[in-house]
């Protein structure tokens, strides 16, 4: 990714596209031990996430299921499911293999599925691979996109972060994972990004298992529950100036995405958040360490379009287009 940005010197670069490619390749290597080419995963991922955020009338009013068919929801859903199944089945059968994480040795895999076996573990098929790819790619790349957008929009924060990573790197060409534990401002930037741009604004729907009376409301057993994490993260009774991007709020705070800080995240958080955060920290640190980022045509930072597209996750409406110049 760093080299790809370098090739764009002097021209406008689509950083959003690069972040999706980066995270998808990482997930592919971890889950299946290899990366793929000739497959437009971003387009498929976009359509899948859009459908995940669409309200299905038939799910709530069964006798109106024909409305979903009439508006083409059933057809679109079946098509995306079929394409995802074909891609994942092809991955398991080693079709369209480009390279293997173990250097080409077909008998020593280091991924979730093969576990050093010459044949795939059939029990792995019981794991929802769609969750591995769509959840791992979409939320990670989206968080990185929002973080970099906020940094471009707030030059003061960008300079402060660049100062920290430069001091810790001490002239080395790249930031390593060992460096991350000393980067407190970097962690604050990512926490503030997760707060202001919650990856799943309404979380995953839940169902109450028992009857409960909550704040004067009767919640019957079996009721679908939607938690508005976006509203919690912007609650002015919890956060000072909640609409502003202020990483400093986390420097002297014990609030973290780990633990039981319900004002920030929630009890049932992402099961692989440590994996995602490691990717975010390493990618973000190396980008701001290696490059200065500016808007095309000498655009002013405050003019950056920060509008959102609603769905299962909140994406930027427009891609993050930047002009990168080397710092090293």
C-alpha cells in the first residue's frame, strides 16, 4: 500500500480504494492463506453491505413479503449470496490462487482453514466465511478511511500525530508493531474515530430472552432490540463537545474499547477487535509517517466532504481523494 501511494506522486490518489484493497488482502491471507486478483471484491462487498442495511418488509409483516419481491430485494439478495458462495467455494478449492503466505509450499498452510493440513478442515465450513470477509474488510477499511479523513480535515491533529510517530521511529523507514505500544496519541486518534464514526451505528439486532421492565417500558420476551451506539457516542451528557474531533479527550481518560465502558463501546463488542485495531494502528502510523496528505487542487481542509451513506455501516459518501507528498 505504501509503495502504491508512492507511485501516485503528483497526481490525485483514491485512498479509500487502496484501504479496501489492503484490508481485503490481509483478511484473505489470514483466513485462506493467499490473495486473489481478477475479482472485484469491493463491488460485491458494497452490494452486500447495502442489502444488509435495507429493511425487509416481510421480516416484520410476513403477509407483505410480496413487497420485497416487487421491489427486487429478493432477486438482488439471491444474486449477491450466489456470487459470495462462488467466491468462497473457489477459495476453498484453491481456484484463482496468486500466491501463498508460506511462499508457495502447498503442504504447509498457515491460515484459519487449512491449519497445516493438505486438505481443508471441513469443520471450517461451519464458520460463516461471509462474516470473516465482509465484517473484517468493511469495518476495518471504513474506520481507517474516517480516521484519515479527520486527520486531513484537522491539520493540527495530523501534525501532532506525525510528530509522535517520527520521534518514535527515529529515522527508520517503517513503523513496526513493536513501536505501537508507545504511540499514545495514535491510539487516541483511533478511539476518537471509533467514537465519532461508530462502525455499526445500530449494532447487530438483538432479541430479548426474558420479559423486562426498563425505564418504564415493558419489553416482552422475543422483542427485537436495536441499540443506537451512534447516539450514545454523541450524547452531550456524556461527552464534552461531542460533535468535535478531539483525540485529546482520551489521553487522560481510562475509557477504552476493552472492558465495560458503555459510553464508548458496549458489552458485546467486536470479537476480533484486537486484530482490527492492530491493522488500523499499523496502517495509519505508516501512512502519516511516510506522507503528507493534502486535498486536490489546493482544497481547504474544512471543505472535505464528510457526508455519510447509511447502511449496516456508515461509509463516506465520496471517496477520500488526496495528493500525497513524501516526508522522509
